[in-house]
C-alpha cells in the first residue's frame, strides 16, 4: 500500500466518463474497507439520484436510500452520502469520490481523509493529485 507522507492512503481508478465498471470497483473498494462506516462524495445530490451509472454500479435501492436518507446499510457497513453544499464527513473513515472537479477534490483532500479513492470524470483530470499524493491505481 502506498502512503503519502502524512500516512493517508490515496487511490484512483484510471477511467473517465460514466463508466459503470469503474463505479462498481469504487463501491466494492468502499465496502471492503476495514471500518464500520464509509462515505460516498458527489458534487450534486440531484445528479446522484438521476445518473444511471450509480444505480447500475450500486443498485437502484441503494441509490434511492442514499438519496432519501443520506445513509444506507450495505453488508453491515453504514454508507453515507456527502455532497455540496452541506458536506458532512468524518475523516477517520474511507471516502469514495465520484467525478469531482479540482476545487471539490481539493476541498475533500483538505479534510485529511484517512483513505480516499477517486473516480474521475475527465481523462487526465487527476494527474496533479496523483503526483502530489503518490496515489495508487486500483485496477
């Protein structure tokens, strides 16, 4: 496991656009983290509800519950939805970040998450972040 100098772990999936397989990999990563909680960060709650990629990757019932309650239990893990403008996150838990722009990713990163996995929207969008944190690619 590659860690940055501050012992936080940084990961990414080398993809772009609404890739269902990449979104699935991200969700599975979150579920297998050794914690009782995990977070999914999106830039817009409305987009989260309507984008098919999330339902295809996590299941429509999971997405509906996250949208409605901002939390859901999956395999005995509590998953929370974090989004703008009311971003709530406990940094001791892993966070899966879907399709952030630079400003949003930098905001999350400034919260010093213990473990973070980013699924980008645009090709090469994370190059600066990968280099800065020596992030490891998840295949």
